[in-house]
């Protein structure tokens, strides 16, 4: 949508769209009230990425209505997170839906062509962390990023991490996902020259306290450049990674505005 407004202003500049018509388009309300939800239509203008539907706690009918409102306002790719398999089946009857069971994510529309400055690496400590990792990876992909998956490379077998040094060192952003003691983020943070986003998971035995031990370990990482999101928050990590991976485009736009 940010590109759409920019194109609209360019059309006003070159005379193909009148000022009155452009003003009418810009006056379109920033959200649509459908009763049970106020769908934010200007999210992409403000933040660079369109609104995402959080599926947990919503009925299939509510999700379907929100999707319809988004599509009516021109959103081409819609991500639905924390979507149950049962809800996905019902939503899929109303809209063509690609459902990823492991990630608990649904996608309506076509996946965009990656346009980030580099690749986002998503790494997990173990196989049990993959559901959170897939949520992160799919989020990043839906937001226009090339994603590389490195699964089950935890520090209990450090050689598995070291076998992927080229991917780690060439990444523009790395998402390190681990439960137990959460050490993967510190190890990767000590190898990479890019931002590392640590995601603690609720994987682990009793004293892991449903991911609290991994969260505290990641917050106390001695590796520089490691930031931490909440327990099991793959979506938050994928979103933040995408913002970092698109900063070059933002700098370029600001530079063009300065020159003009």
C-alpha cells in the first residue's frame, strides 16, 4: 500500500491523475469497521507491512469476514497465524487457503517475490523447535524475504552448527530458535556479523519452566547483537527480521526524496 500511495502521487505529478481524484482516494477511511473487528487498512502505509490476522480465539466466520475486508481493500497476500486445522478447513471453503499445519499458519493469495537486501536464516536447536521456526519462516516469506532453514543444529552437537558457517556468515539476519538452555543464540551470535533474533521456546523438561529458562539465558547472552522476543513468538521474530532485511529500501526511498 505504501507503494500504491507513492504511485498515486507520481501519477498526480505527471498529470495522469487529477488532484481531486487523488484526494478522494487518500480520504478513504484508514480502517473498516465490520462489527467484531476494525480492520486496519493503513497498516502498510505506517509500518511497511500489512495487518496479519491472529487466528487464535477467532471463529472461522470472523476470520473469513476479516479476509474479505482485506481483499476488498486491495491486500493481495494475507497471513493468518495460530490457525487451527479445523478453522483452516472452514475458512478454506470461502477463500483459497494454503495451510501449513506444523506452523499453524494459513496464507490467502500468492507469495510475493523476495525483495529484501539478503537472506534470513532460521535456525533451530532441535526438531521440537520446528513449529515455532516455521511460523517465523513463513512470516518472513510472506513479507517478501528469501529464507534459509537450518533445523536441528543445536549445541549438543556443535559440529552441526559449524557445518553451516557459510550460511550463517552470509546472512543479513538470523533467527535463532531454541528451548532447553537456549544456548544456540549465543553461539550463533558469536559467529555472525549480522543481527541475531533469539526466540526461546517452551521445549524442555520441568526446570525449563515452559521456556522461561531459555528466555532468561537469551536475555543474558554474552554475544553482542542478540535481541530477544517472547517465548514461542515465531511471528514476532519473522516480522522483525523482515524489517531489518528491508532497511536498504527505506534508505533508498529517503535518499530519493532528499535528491528530489
